[in-house]
C-alpha cells in the first residue's frame, strides 16, 4: 500500500513539477515513516526500511511521470481550439 501511494504521488510530481520539488517530499515521507514506526514501537530497522521503500516509490513514480509528461505535452495542443475575436479558428493542429 505504501509503495503504490508513493508511486502515485511520484507520478503526480513527475507530470507537473521539477525534480527540486521531489527532495522535500522524499524527506517528509521518510520522516513520516520513521515517526509512525516509532509511535507504534517498531524497530528502527523497520522504520528505515519503510522510508527506503517510500523513497524508491517516489523516485520510480517520478520517472514514470517524466515519461508521461512528454506524451501529455504532445496531446494537449490537439485538444484545444482557440477562436480569435474575428471568429477565425486558431489551432496548432495541422488542417
């Protein structure tokens, strides 16, 4: 469950943000995993493993999101049509 949520968050950050936004998210996620493990009385090895899994999920999702960013950028210009004030159609799609 943790890996899938971290991957989805990573995909979001890969699609819409730069790599510099990923570092604070990774740190906050790792801290939250460690704090959660300590609150439940788990060992620190288990807490660090959870933080590592979350960081790997974020990084992997970010890479998937970067791949999707190119596809999304190619499809967006073809999805929108803009009309000028003279009611002429302006589009980047070939006619």
